[in-house]
C-alpha cells in the first residue's frame, strides 16, 4: 500500500492511491519519509585517498593489530634511504618505502626513526618498534 504525501496548501485530488498536484506526484510506501535531510558522517581521516597526509598527521594513525612486528629500523635522511625489518610468521624481511609485504595487501608508506606507516587495505596504520 502506498501513501500519498503533499503540502496542505496544495490542491489535492486523490485517485487510486495517488495524490496529484499541479506539477508533480509524490508516492511513498508507508513509513518512508520523502525529502528528508540526511546527516553525513565525517570521512575517516585514516582512509587512503590519493594524497598522503603530512608527517605530523600520519604518525597519529592507529596501531596495526595484525601481528606484524618491527624488529629494526635503519632511518635515512628520507624514505628512499630508509629500511624497516619486519617479522611476520617467524621470518624477518627488510622493506623500503613503496614495497608490499609478501603475501599481504600491506604497503610501506613512510619510515621514521621509531614508527613505520603502512597502507593496510586502504587505511593508514602504524607499526612501532617498541610494540
């Protein structure tokens, strides 16, 4: 069953469950509100969207909870000269910025002296050497 919705000031002609106005027809199932304003949620600041945030924002990303462990960091003057050693599944491997961890959808984004920023399934997360 449909319920017709209209403004009280408009002229109403009710025919076969339709409410006709001079310019348009509004039909809605019972309980559905038409033209209701929707409150939008703020976007997630840790979602990867193409532009890498500033360093002071990135280091506040939430900690990764997937069991990755930072064993060592060789911090250079920039990301291209830095290396992180990550332990996963009882083996250790070294990675540079932009490299993907083997067998995972995790990419190294930035390497700082005590924190590594990763892209884990399109969300920024941190790995700390002191975890």
